[in-house]
């Protein structure tokens, strides 16, 4: 699932692992990050590095079951 953005079921929560593949990002290059929960607004998930502001590579996305409920 290696891409900068991934299309999944819209309006669902996922457990996402993303990797920073930007060689110019000295602190995060090659690191992976777990984002849970991550919302697929419109069915698209993108993750941006907080330091270099470049899109990260989505390594995996697993639909959360059950889906979290927020109020």
C-alpha cells in the first residue's frame, strides 16, 4: 500500500502506519509513525510530516472494528 495518499472507505476510522521517505527531513527520514485513530474523510487518507511538511508514505491502513464513537 505504498503511496502518499490512499483511497479507502469514506467516513471510517483506521489504524494507519505512515513512513517519512523524504531524505531532506533529517529527523524523521525513514521513521514510521502509527496514527490511531485516523479518519478517512471522503475516503482519502494523507499524512503529512510535522517537520518537513511533505506527504508521508502510507505503509498500512486497517479498518477499526468496532468503529470509535465520538460525541
